[in-house]
């Protein structure tokens, strides 16, 4: 099942402020190899497969699009998770990818990383709506985390 969630106002964010040592940095210089690595590294345990067959050129086009921005969360210098935001038409910003590296799951970083993803989406000029989708193949707490941050379910697909 796929669940679609949205937030229509930055005031709806129920922030988790405890970083617990997690430092989040935006990747301001697009490097498609890095995004491809993060996609595989974070997504493999959850069966992310939609981009596995992409060529280098397709990855490069995707990552170098000015409507895509990427952030990485680091713990003691090691990548612990990441998120990608994609600006879309009519003020929509999608949390296109979001996740933690498997060894950092369960350490309390998900809520803080998601808080930063939502804040970053709202800080993008012209944002009127932040949205995301998750599915039953994702971490069992993914949907709960989105809802705990104030995102509202607006659609489900079987």
C-alpha cells in the first residue's frame, strides 16, 4: 500500500529538535555519483529499485536539475541518512527520497532528519505545500514519523 501525506503550512510542523549529534549539510555542488551511492546505500534494505537501471547520463540529468536539492546527515563524520527535495509546479515540494543508513535506524535520528527536511522544503521560496509518499515496504515506523511531524494523510493506493 502507498500512503500520500502533505503539509499545507509551515506552522503545522511538529518539530523534533534533539539532534543527538547528527549534523545535516546540504550538498551544494551536484554530484550524481553521490546521489546514486546514497540511493543504493540507504534504499537497498527497503527494496528501492526504481532507479537501479538508470544510466550515468540519466543520473546526471536528475541530480543537476536545479529543482532538486540534497542534504546528508552525518554522525561523527559518517553518512547516517539523507533526503532529496524536488520543487514542482504550483508551489509543491516533494520529499523525493528520505531515509537513514540501516545501522543508524532506531537511534532516534529519523524525527530530527525529517524535521530538517520539512523545514528545508518550506524555506524554498514559493513553497505552498510539502508532500511525500511512503509504502509498506519502507521502515515500519516511516508513516508514523511523517504523521508525528504533522503531515496529514490525503490518499492511499493499494
